[in-house]
C-alpha cells in the first residue's frame, strides 16, 4: 500500500488545533541540503531516528525477556495443555514506513476458529477465544512475545500499535476513513502507545473512536521524548498487566 503523497495541511481537519503539525506529510527521504545541525536536531526529537530510543528499546526488551522467561515458559506450557495448536500466533502487520513484518503473540484462540486474514476484530464474549486466551487478553500477557519483535528492531516498546493490512474502521478501510492514516507509520509500531493508555483500545466499529486513535498516534510522534515513553510504559504496566483492564 503506497503512501498518499497528495495530502497537505489543508486536506485534514484535526480534532485538536494544537496537533496541526502532526498532519503534515512526513519527510521519509531527508534532503541532501539539510545541514548536519538540522539532522542532529531531527534525530533527537524524531522517534524513528533516535539512537537513544533504539538503545532503550532493545536494552529493556532484552532484560525483560530474560527476567520474564519463567513466566513465558509457563504460559507456553499452559497453552499446549489447554488447547490444540501452536503456542504462538504470527501474522503480517504494518511496520515502519509501511514495511510489513510478522508480529508474535501467544495464541489465544482455538486454531480451527482463527481468522486467517486477521481483519475480524475480537469482541467481548468472542467464542473463538479459549478460556486461557481470555485471561491472557484481559491481562495483556498475550502481547509479551512482541518483546522479540522489539529486539529484532521491527517494533518499539512504545509507538502506534501495528495494524493488520486491510483493517476496517466503521465498516470501511481505515485509510479511507482517515486520509492521513499512513502518517502513523512514520514511527516504528509499539507494544503499547499513547492511544492505548488514553482509552483508545478495543473495537474500531465507531468512526469517532477510530479517528481518535489515529490522532493520538500522531500526537505521540509529534510530542515524542524518552521521558514520554517511560511514562507510557509505567501507565501500561499499572493499567493492564497489574489491574487487568485490557480489552
């Protein structure tokens, strides 16, 4: 899916005036005429180019994989004992600059009921989900294998959540509902993000909720700092892994 190069500031109406800069077409190919000083400034404030963010992501993800190894092994054994099929679920998602990658999750559905396309969203009381899978989803423990994606450089700890190509929002393609949709791919996708801690989780059946989610993603890219990443991670652990408020 190609980026829409025709979108300009005047083509988009933001829900928040202070977010206007986030709706400009990202500069994917830096100009040769940019000064070294300008490039340095961009690398400090752009999550996609920040060396500090990549070091932070890979260091924390590596330590977390080692620390959580007993838990990950325990979950894997429980999945094998409670339902037939593989331990992990892998599916193609949009990544940085629209490049696709395979995301890793613990399998939470019965194998014969899984949606191969990945476009059918899970809802409350979904009969495709196993009893253990419902617990893993409620506590977000099914997302932990994505730490492997972070170590591989395909994802970040914090960023816009990776979507399935062809994902629907309000019964239409997400990119048709939100003209500036692909701007969110100017940063690596994250295990969690500003949208998630702001309550924009779950179904995208309603257009307002779907648009708000993209606006939060773009606000994150515009406001990014390492301190913001840390705050989002702390809130994610408190709200989802500890309180079990994930959808």
